[in-house]
């Protein structure tokens, strides 16, 4: 491919709305172009990368025995009504009506469609297990699309759905998918971890996420330093604790004028945040509830959701109507249920609001307070690992894959039954397995860049090698040598980009570095005088002189 015949709109300027490096570099390198919020077109260079990622995924999925299908993006409402998700899915589901006033949505995922599909064809236990996958566009009307293709509204996912006669068979395929995902992410050259995960609204109970480790990651991942325990912070469960302290102080009411946050109160009273208790008021379907946490801990909304279902934080006026003083709420005089996090419930002589404007209480204890204790909080660095081995460390991760054991939630709603060995109908049990294909490109860049641009791993680079000739359009010798080498590469199937533009060498070097092509050859009259070309790897600093006649074999040895 020659640069003059290929659209590579590189740019120096960092786009205003691009906060993270992968978004900046994907735009600057001309891989993607923004159409509207969360909607991106892939330019030719971007498509080359995308296809490489897809091909690795496809090869590994095929190797695992999964069968490729392709399902429509537009999905009829009836299927979503049958699974109960039409009402539950919320605003991420983009709904519309066709000319006959029939309701449809754009698929954010395909559980309903695949179960509807296979219900028509799976008849006997003899056909099972089967695993179907597709590489298809999804649409989720994300509340905050951001970071380019990392969290877009339209994106490409590899989604797979497996059907089984029993749990043992599901477990086997789940483990095979776990291994397939590891193979895929290894081949993609990603630094990743598989972690225990919450299954969220999709259903089921066993689930793992695959995270690419990167500072820009939106998820927090907890690892034990004493075992191989690893979990999304959402999923780290803490046990009930034993009280180890005894109360020694008497309760006192102290003025804390305008000190409404734990941070301010702790500073003002010269105590540690972990000696304070904070109260959050939530509204569940039927009632308001007060949640108590240690001052240095954060609420884990997933745990609260798992306990009480859908909930919202109470508004200022709702809190006022409950006769509570926001910023000064305590554990006393509450006329609503109080749920106390395990680690707050073992505190002694702590500080909390006095339920009175501008006052807190010190030396407070739980004696005489009616409450229920529960696991409500997020893990913090240094917590004991839930498996009892070691302490937790926390790192940031980008979720690139998610595998679930779904059970029969969709197969019973959509009646995916087969005739079992005994002749009786059996409802199949399901697994589902997703990979964010387009997110992988961004995640890879987050791990592979420098101040000059992207450093693509060989497996997904848009081209394997770039030739930058100096004076290609003036020196007949440089042109002849360049064309010869270019032809040699093409003949052996090496993906080569020839920069044949009439640009300054500096611009061509900068573009090749921005694009992250792993190998670069420079051909100039000076090098030709010595019968050489100059070679540089994108991820190394040294430049190597290679004999012109040996260049092809030299590069071939680098591509293995
Ligand atoms: P997230 O928590 O990041 O929103 P999710 O749990 O909603 O992800 P899944 O439903 O498990 O995601 O989808 C499978 C994969 O699709 C995810 O692991 C992720 O890589 C990718 N994905 C999900 N939402 C987006 C998005 N808005 N843009 C790009 N990729 C996405
Ligand atoms: Mg999501």
C-alpha cells in the first residue's frame, strides 16, 4: 500500500474532547473519526486494526468449537417483553417504532434473539452442548459516552451463547471459554487479569471479567498479595467482624459549625476518618433506609442493589421531610430502618452527627440502637483478602471481556427445551460470553504508547512495516531500490506501507511513529552509498544498518 493512495489523516492537534491517551491517539493517527456523541467511523487504517482483532477472536472461537452466526441489530419488542427486560433495561435500550407502529429496539446484547433462534432448531439432548457466537454491532444509549471507542454508544462486540443439558456441561464450556479468552488476550499482547465479577442485570451467579490493566481504567480491581484471589471491587465480599474494642468514653455533644463532610469533621475534631460514622439515606421501592458506613469507606452500590433492589439516594427535600439534618445525620432519632456496614458495626467511641444543625456527637456506641448489620462497602487497599490469605491491593482495569453462567433465565422464558435422555423435556441451561472488540483497540493503546504515538503490538498493527524513502521523488536510485524492496515484501505477503509522499523526512518519520507501525526501513542515497538500509523497531531506540540484499530475510526474522 502506498501512502499517497491511502487515507491517513494524521493530525498534530489533540482533540478538545479527548481526555485519555488512546482517544487522542486514535483520532490523531486517523484511525477513527467522530460522527456524533458515542458514534465513530473507522477510517481505512482503523479498519485494518479492527479486522486483525476480529480475526484473532474468530480464530480462537472457531478453535474452541463455537459456531459463528450473525443476528440482526434491530430486535422486536416482543422478545424483550417475553424475557421481562423491556421494562427493566432502562434508558440504555434505544426503542423505536416502525411504519406499522410495531415496537423495536437496537440490540445492546443478544440473549433474547439467540434463545428465540435456537428454540426453533434445538430438539434433542444429542445436539447439546452447542455454543454460538457472532461479531456484531451493539447499541447502548450510554448515559455518558466518553473516551472515544472505549465507552461509545455504538460498538462492536463478540458475543457467544452456549446451551447445555446440565450444570456440569455448562461448567465445562465456561472453563473452555475462560481458556479461549486467555488465549485471545495473550495473542493480542495485552497485560490482563481475569477477576471474579458481579453478574449485574444479565442474571446468573458465576461470572468473571477480563481486565486490561491501565491507569485510565474505569473499574477498580482487587488482588491479594498472599494468594491468587482477584475480583472486581464490586464483587469483593466481606464477612461479619468480631468486635475487638470496648467503650471507654461518655457521649458528648460538640459544636461542628458548617462541618458537613466526614473529612471536615475529622480534621476539625482532630480524629481519624475511620473513627467517624457516616449516614447515607436511600429510597428503595417501598421505603427510606439509613445506611451507616465507617468514615473512610465508600458505599458499594451493587451490594445495596443486591440487598434491596432498585434504589436511589434520597433528595435534600426527602431528607428534610424525614426530619433529618443533612450533613449532621447520626445513628439516633432515626425513624427509618438503619443498616450498618460490618466494619462500622464493630466501632467503639465513634463520632457521628447529632441530628441537630451544626452539632456532632463524640464517644458514641451502638448499645441500645436498633439496627441490622450487612456488607455494604467497597474494599480499600490493605483490607484482609476475603479468602483469608494476604492483603488486598487495588489497581485500575478496563473491562474487555465478561463471561457468565446464566442458568435458565432466558431459556425458560423463551422455552429452549430439548428432549432429554429419559424422553422428558428439559429446559437448557445457558452461558454467555462477551468481548468488547472495539474497546480492545483503545485498551491496547492505553498499554502501548510513548510521547511520539502508538506502539502497536505486531498482532494488531495496521501494517507490519513502513518504508520511508528519502527523496523518493527526486533520486532515481532511491526510487529503484525502494520499489524493489517494496515488491519483495509484497511477494512474500508482508503487509507493507510505502510512504511515497513528497513530504519532508521529519513529517514521514513522525507519522510512522504516530501510527505505531512496528518496523521501519529508511532508504536514502547516503545509505545506498554503503549498500545499506536503516532499520528501526518502533519500540526500540537504536537504528541498525542492514545490507540491502539481506533486508527481506532480516525483516522476516523479525516477524516470526
Ligand atoms: P461496562 O461495565 O464497561 O459498561 P458491561 O458490563 O455493560 O460493561 P457487557 O454487557 O458484559 O458490558 O458487554 C461485554 C463487553 O462489551 C464488555 O466487557 C466491554 O468490553 C464491551 N462494552 C460494553 N459496553 C461498551 C461500550 N459502551 N463501548 C464499548 N465497549 C463496550
Ligand atoms: Mg455497561
